[in-house]
């Protein structure tokens, strides 16, 4: 669990309910101990700056490019993208998903919303919470859309990388965390 900033504690709770012990990753030494990583929602610019100041960006990039399974939610999706639209000029991303993502595409904090989504592989809709959510503006050929909202991708996957525009950790529905664990098992 990337634990520099954001909603990492809620993700750890979800993992715990699924019987998985999570580790808070704050250093390269912590990163070397994990088999997979969740990058939580939060503020993507701040997370990018903290990854740099904690000297974690380069080792995390190496791990991701080497096949580390990663699940990014909201800000995590932004950081996993190939290009960030409306970000700061010094904001970095990992390019783990061949897509362009616009920060705050769904509006400001007061325009946050909840909706039920059909998700490939799930029998019942998933209740999704969008908080200043990023929007996917372009997808490369290797990116699978797992769920959409009003025709726009909001849950995408490529290999062992999964990313959502919304915050599954703020619900008690652990199915997306379980989906990620299944991705890890298959990687």
C-alpha cells in the first residue's frame, strides 16, 4: 500500500477483510518487501512530489516496468497513466497504462457523485464513489475497459495493472480489491 498520502488506510481495511495483510510503503526498502501495490486516491500532484522527495519514484517505476501488479484508484490512476492532462508541468507519471487522463475531469469536490456501475466479471453492479475524479480521454490498444460510466472508461486494465477513476475503498464492497488479488494470482 503506497502510504505517502491519500486514502491508504481504507484500502488496508479492505485487504484485511479479505484476509490479506498489507504493508504501508513509504520507502524503497518497504517497496522491496511487497508482491503488489495499491496506489490510493488522494492528491496526485502531492503524491508525485512525495514520490520524488522520498526517492521512491525511480524504484517504483523500475518495479512497475518489471511487472509489479498495481491497482491505482483516482490519483493512483492518474499516476499510472502515460500522460496527465491539466497537471503541473513537473508532475510525473509511470506510463503503466497506455492512456491519457485528465485531472478532475468529473468536476470539483461539490460535483462529486455516486452511481452503480456494471463491471466485467461481476454479477451485480458496483456502487462507485467519484470524488474529483479523473477522466480517461484516450486509450491505447492494450488497455481493456472493465467498466464505463455514460460511455466513458472508469475502470481499466492492462496486464497486471488495474486503475479506477473512482474510490472503491470508501464502500464496504471489496469485490474490486478481490478482482485485483485475482490479477496478482494470475501474474
